[in-house]
């Protein structure tokens, strides 16, 4: 099936809705899932303002693949505790939302040009459920994840976002979860932000405002600052997915724009149709 055919199938099978917003959340430490923090409070407030979607598609920093883009088609995605050294209370957390197998299979077809394949083994990693529990605390909206292909250039994730944008007017909330700056080797437990973290975070925000997504996906232009901000780009790619799904008719709102622990940007942003 061609991309055009898959788009038509998507439009035929899923009823048209008002255009859904696009959300990127800087998720930071898993402890935000059980702590009353400025971040968890902001996510709760955002959840109260968001429309109720038919389904949620999550692109998380914590589902990395190489050479393929996997789409979770499971009916009951498991809650994955993909961390260690944290309190038992955190490991006890569950987010028992249903999956969206029919829609997920359509998304696999939609992303066929980007080597998409179905997967029923993943579930919801902590990049997904630690924020979803605040956005939709009753776990009553179907949710599924799409992986990030770490073997591709940054611009590849912009392309993924552009293809996924078709879901916005079919009642699907696209949620990216990562961090605009994420360098765990440069943490400062006194909280004082690293200069490179402040600089990269501001460049990202400025380019996002001006819709200069090409620069945000250009390793050469970002230079060594990108390497300092992201020794691995896993936490950066979901932000590019959300940028790629945006269009000129969207307004942009920033939230939680602080640097945590010196080298983790908690900047979050929402694109919403005018």
C-alpha cells in the first residue's frame, strides 16, 4: 500500500475531529511520577485543559530501535519499570490503559516508507506512563507507543512527525516525551545550571518559535553544543517528532522551562491549532 493509499484508509476508517494539539513534555527523573513537584503539578494542570482524545500516540526517549520504527499493537500494553535504584513505591506504579491495536496497525502502514513494523512486546515505558498518569489519571484513554530509530539522521524524526500529523484530525493526541537537554554525565546536585544547558535550551526555544526546524535537525549547525547537550540523542528525538507534526496554523506555548540538576532541561511545549 502506498503512503497516499494508507492516508486515505486512515481518513476513511477513523472519523474526522477537531485538530488535536501536539504535546512535548520534558519528563526528567522517574521520581516525578510519585513526587509533588512543580512539574507534576504543571502536567496535571495541562491534562485538565487538554481535549479528551480518542487515543494517545506516545514517542518516548526510552523506546529505541535501529533500522526500523516499531509500533506497539498490543491490546493491553504493560507498564514497564525501565530503571533501577529507585524506591519500591515507584516500581509499584501501574498505568492500566488499553492499547489501540486497530489504529496502531494503521499507523504502521502510514509509516511504511520509514520501515515501520508491528510489535506486541513493548508496552508503556517510564517516558510514557510517568507523565500520562497526570494528564489522564484514570488511564481511560487508549494509548500506544512508536519507537525512535537511532540509526537515522535527526531529520528522519521530523519526517516521522510530518507523517503522524495526519492523526491530529482523527482524534489522536501525539505526545513526545524526552528532554531538550539531557546530559547525565554533567549533573550538578546543587542545581546550578550548566552554561551549555542554558545555551542549547535557549537556541532550541528560539528556533522552535521561528519554525526553523531544519536547524534543530542539523548536526553541523548545532555543532559541539549538541554533543554537550546530548551525548546520546534519544531524549532529543521525541521533541523533533512533535516539531515535525506542527504546521504554520499552530500556536506555540512553553511550560516548565527550567534546567533541573544542572544539565536536564525540563522545557515542555504545546502546539495547538488556532
